[in-house]
């Protein structure tokens, strides 16, 4: 059964361009190195209230694929994390029409 994660992070004021540039370098490497990763798509959010938010849509083939991702997350995302406020909101989702 696939696993879907929706994760959101807050970017420090004035650092969105730097954060996006870091993701453009990091995300292709993550996709290439994790065979159980089906989708890994970062999104910016429109609106004043959410202007410094990046949301990740992530989909994994199974629990093992998610474990691989989580094991490597700190190392892979280190160049991006320097642009973030502390904390992350993460939701594990189940598809209705799977």
C-alpha cells in the first residue's frame, strides 16, 4: 500500500528565493537515489498568510521506502534547512481511491 505525506515548513523572512534554489538542487538527487519514492514535489503557497510556506507532496511505495527517505532526510535536506523556521507540520494520508 502506498503512503502519502503532506509536509509544510515555514521559510525565514527574505529567504524564499534561497530556499527554492536549494530545492532545485536537492530534489532531483533525492528522486534519483530513492527507488521507492513515487512523488516528491515541493510547492509554494499563494496568499499573504502563507507567503513563507513550502508544502511537500510526497508519495512512497511502502513503509520501507518511507523509512529510507526519513533515514536520509537530515543529510539530504541540510542545505535547505538553514533557510527554515523551526518546526514542520507533517500529515500521513490515506488515498480514498487507491
